C-alpha cells in the first residue's frame, strides 16, 4: 500500500510506509485542536494569527514577536513573552503551542557524545546525537524515522521507512539540543530545564557568542533528500537571521546519492554537501549502497561537479566507510583519486571506520590498512582524514542509529533487504 500522504520525489521507492499525520498547509493536527508553531515560516504564523481573528497588521507584528521568542530566546511559554500584551498571552495559549519532540531517553557517552531517543507526537521514535569537540559542537540530526534505502553496512538501513519527519520535528531537534545544552539567552529557560544538569555546563565555550552547538550535520536517521521539502523548510528556519541564525557554512547535508535532487539542494538549501560514496566500482557500490543501481557513480560525480557553490573553500566531502576486504585496497584508493581528478572536484575524503552493529555483514578494516588508504589519497594532494568514531559505547556512532528494540534474525534481514531492492528496481 502506498500512502498518498507521503511526499513523492523522483525515486521515492518504499511501499512499506505508514502515513504521516494528515499535514495541512504545514500544520500537523493535534488532539487538543491547538496548533504547534515550531517549524512554520513567519509568514505562515501571521496567516494563522489572522485566521484566528487578528487584523492583518496585528497578525504580522505578533508573528514577528513570537518568532523572535521561539527561535532567538527558546521560549516555549507564551506567558514569558514580555513584549506581548498580558491579555494577549492567554489568547495565544488557547490556540497555539510551542512544542518539542518528547525525550524518551538521554544517554551520555564516556567521550562526551550525547544521544537522545526522541518521540513524535504520533508515537514514532528517532534519534539525535551531539558530538562535542575541542573547537566545535556538532549536532547530528535525523530527517526520517527509518530509511527507504538499505546500505548494507548501516543499521538504520535495516529499518523500514516509518515516515518523514516534519519541519517542526527536524528544527525541533536543534531547539531541544539548545534547551539541553542551556544555550538560550538567560531567563528564557522557564519550564524547560528538566534535561539540564551540571554536566551540561562542563564543556566550555566554542563559538564567539559562547555557544556549544556550532555545527549541524544532516547525518542522523534517514536520507534527507528523500524528505526534501521538509528538510529544506527546517534548514531555512535554522539559517534565518531572525530564526536560529546558524550560517549555512556550518551545516552539512549528507546524501547517499539521490542525483536528481542534488542540484535543487544546492539552489534551494545551499548548505555544504557530503556524499556517501563508499566505493569506486559499480560492482561494490551496487552491493553496499544499492541506490547506485538507480544512480551510478559517474552520474553521481557529474552531479557533484555541478553542485552550486562548490569551491576550494567549500569542498564536497566524500564519505567512505572502511570495510575490510571490500572497498579498502590500495587500488580502490587510487581509483578514488582518479575519479576526483577526472571530474575536477573540489573535494575532501572522510574515511569512516566501520561501526559495527549486531548482525552486520562486514568488519572494519584494520588501522594499518586505513592509514595506508588515507596516505595514498593525501599523497595525491587530497585531504583524507580518518574520522574518529564517537559515542560507540552508547551506539551513537555513524550508522548505529536504529530505534525499534527488536533484533532481526539474519533471515529477516535478508528478506527486508530483498524487499527494499525490489522497490529500488521498480
Ligand atoms: N542517509 C544519509 C545520511 C545519514 S548516514 C547518507 O547515507 O549519507 C551518515 C553517514 O554514516 C553516511 O555516510 C553513512 O553511509 C555512514 N554510515 C552508515 N552506517 C555506518 C556504519 N555502520 N559505520 C560507519 N559509517 C556508517
Ligand atoms: Fe539510509 Fe543513509 Fe543508512 Fe543508507 S547510510 S540506509 S541512505 S541512513
């Protein structure tokens, strides 16, 4: 059964989804009839205020004020919006809410990485990870619950796509992280301090304005380009100077290679691009990143060459997971260099040691092999750092995210993979 509620994009393939809630003009209905403002553009908020009875000028002004409280101050309670008339605040609270994804569980790794298990209002679980480093703090954001694709080394790939996350659920992850890290200007945390403890304050300041959360990567659960509109709308709020005001240079979108949407991603979103390449031959990429059967390596690299705004200062990142005896030979490294040069790409390579998960059909290449692979690329003048795995002890590392508690048998995994392959071949 294919749901008509799901966004259809070229190559949207999974027939196994459940409908997302019946979103109308960006608004997800709530049981209490109120409207959650998170994730809506300012213009849409003004329209809703006008529909609720304010005159056009009042609606526009209130929308501007509320938007500021939402995204610049992190306020979730209309009572705290001090420049809005006292009588107006209950009027707003009767009709609207400022939501956050529900936190089901928060885990802290011994290396400082934090993982949150979150739940949508209709009961679907997904994950978000925060990775503190010496000079930055990166939030790894999910775009879907599950994934239509089935890269064979990825734990999320063993889930079906449950549904796309809404813009509110995507930007809501960033809001929640700022709540948890205590990053809103002082005085705005009223009613939202539950997840804040002393540990949160230990890590020091990274950015000029003292913020810990400095970067965002769309590298959590799901394929962001198969939820294009919602990811774009959420990132617009993140980048909006009156919104969360994070520079697009600090945001990276990672795709497994949804070629037809890459140009649009450049034009309409304009963030840094990361591409999950992972193999340099058709045979191996077809096996480990099966979307390759639909959009092959050559096509993918052409789309990278055409990606708007690529330059030496803003290079495309090729992610390359190191799988023992699968994609990690000297020959593979040399072929990778050849391809990058052939397509004249401004690129760097990020080597990711494979993070294991129960039942995974691969092993990680050994350290010596990874170092050699990296050297070959470096020697050709292309940066190829090895990504340090983070948060492995809490299953927060790349490709370890998966929310349903059940463990699938090998036979079940094979069946699911076969189903997804069939869908991909359609
Ligand atoms: N769906 C998008 C973004 C999410 S995955 C994509 O595929 O690009 C983020 C990165 O982690 C991708 O490069 C992905 O291939 C990689 N990854 C997935 N499983 C992994 C694993 N078990 N070990 C290491 N990296 C993995
Ligand atoms: Fe989906 Fe990305 Fe995992 Fe592939 S690596 S299954 S595209 S989340």
